[in-house]
C-alpha cells in the first residue's frame, strides 16, 4: 500500500500531570487513567484515508522513552531520515531515531535509536524542531519549559562546529499570573531565514512565563556558530505565548501567527522590512464564543499552523 505522507504522533504519558487549575477555572480535568503508549505512526493515503502503521503498535514505546510529548521529523533528500523526540521529564532528555519503511507483514516502520539518550539542557522539554542551515549542517532547537526558568538548547549535528552559547536561559517571568509566570517558560521555537547578510538564520522563541517572543540570530564565527539575542517583542500581559508559525507563502513570509495560551487568543506579528525585528499587528483576537465565562484560564489555545500559506 502506498502512502502520500507518513506522520508521527507523540503522547504525554505520566499520570497526575493534568493542569491543576482546570477545575477551578471551569475546565474539565484530564482523565488521569488514560496513559499514552508511546509514539504512533500513521500513513496518509492519496485519498486522505488514515492507516496506523506497525499494526497500530507504538514505534517508540513509552517504557523506553517516557513522555515522548513532542517530535520533529527530518527527511530531506541525501540524508538518512531522522525522527527526534523529547522526553518531557524534570530531567529532560531527547533521542534521535533512524527511520526506515518496511514491507514485512504489511507496511510498517522500523526505528532505531541513533546514539545514546541525550540531555535536553533543561527541565521538561516540550518542543523540538530542526532544520538545515545555509552551511549544510542540521541545527536542532529544544525548548525546555523548565521549573526555575525556561531554557533554549541548540544542537549542531556537525561535531566540528561549536554553538556558543548552546544553552540559553531566558530569565525572570512577568509574574502577571502569580501561579504560572513566576519564571520564564520556553514553550516553542521556530526558525526563519535571516533578513540581513550578517546572520545565517533567525530563531523566534515563545516564552510563556515572561509574555514575550524572543528573537535570536545565528552568526558564523570561523569554526563556530554564535547565537545572539536580537530583541524581544512584548505580548499582552498575562497572555502566555505558546507557539508561533510564520507564513510559508513567499508574499507574506514575514508574518507570523502566535497562540496566546492563557487568554485563548491568536495574535498576528511580523518582522519589519528594514531591520527584521518583530512588531505586533493590531490586537489579539479571542477564540472564545461571546457568551463564554469571562474567567482567565477558562480555556487554552494551542499550536498554530498556516493552511498552505492562506
């Protein structure tokens, strides 16, 4: 059977990890008895039909890699396909896997760990993404939500190239929400082409704890890469930026949509044409119905994706 796409689904597996504020703010608590089995693989047919690969069994078991909550796939031509998965625990870990389609007993998928389990550089890694830099090496970004502070970890697959610094601590939180914003919380990052000749690529990171989008530039320094902070865009106080996605349409590639988790809103931002720094576009838009109870934290927005650039 042929598939147009193959996708992977991570899960959060530890019991008792539901948001403690759900019930008090009108939400419905998670069923803590439902514990994920691990990472599943799904084939998407040409007609849009979905089929579980590996006979519906996890291709990565939670017993082997606990809390595989987020993953990133790299299948570009000329390189072996790799799936990078975080283990969202207090002692944060991540693991790359080599991927191979198999035809034994139906269509399946074979994954093998690529090296040892690695530290994520912080606590509770909740997002991972990787891309090929203009120099040809892969860069992997890991957002560690953290306990005392959020941490962005940058990994280069070329061991001869050092990244300085490779671990960036975000600092203090906004403290607007006393329970959730005492410290910074790195929730996700995205990679965009640089708008200046001095840097290779730019990184934008959503910090839920400090109510900000932090922008970095990756600079080439002889046999190393230097990550420098370019600026910060303040989100509305207490909004808690969670994820952001830039438009893949070339005509609007400098425009991004940001999900604001704590106020259940979306917000448009852009990179300014003259210097590439971030600025907001208008006011955030609520995702809640007009008659929804007006309580902070009553619901949350999640990850944002553009639909083919529209």
